[in-house]
C-alpha cells in the first residue's frame, strides 16, 4: 500500500474530520471569548484600577530617545497589562471548556444509563418474567 493511499485512508476516517471541525470551532470560540474579555470584562476592570486600559499597562525599562542621526529609538517596556489580559482570557476559555466537557459527560452518562435500561439481556428478561410471576 502506497504512502498516499495510507494517507487517504487516514484522512477519510472520522477522527481527522472531527479534529478539523474541533479546531475550526475552537478558533471561533476563542475569538468570541477574547471579544468578551476585551470588550465587556476588561473595561470595568480598568475603571476599578483607576480608569486605565489594562492592556496598555506597562513598566518602562528604558526610555525611548532620538539618536544622533535623528531616528527615534523606541522605549523598552515590560507589558504586564497584556499579560494580565491574556491570563484572564485563558482562564475564561479554560472555564468555558471545563463547563462544556462536564455537560457533555453528564449527557453521555444519562444516555448510557437509558441504553442500559432499554436493552435487556435474555437472562434479565427471564428474571423479570420470573419476578412478575412470583408477584402474581
């Protein structure tokens, strides 16, 4: 079997397609959460810390200057505000994924229990009949 045939079989399997869909949905979900953090959560947080935009908080390590040729040399900054924003972003995304996975697991457990109840083995059917006869 050639390499390309093996790859084709691998790509056609559902797992690869599921992974591709998951990556696309995950990217879109990340954008939604980032927008929620940037546009809804961080502005009130900025007001609480003195009316500043949190993502622009930084510590200047070296001031910018104009060199001898007249070119502007940018200042060197430690952008801790962006770090804070990314940590909040990550925390919300991780929490949302945790809640989604817990919900899916709960649904699967309910589904498994209902399937177990719906499909009785011949032995279980026989025992149920015996139980019903004993009740009579």
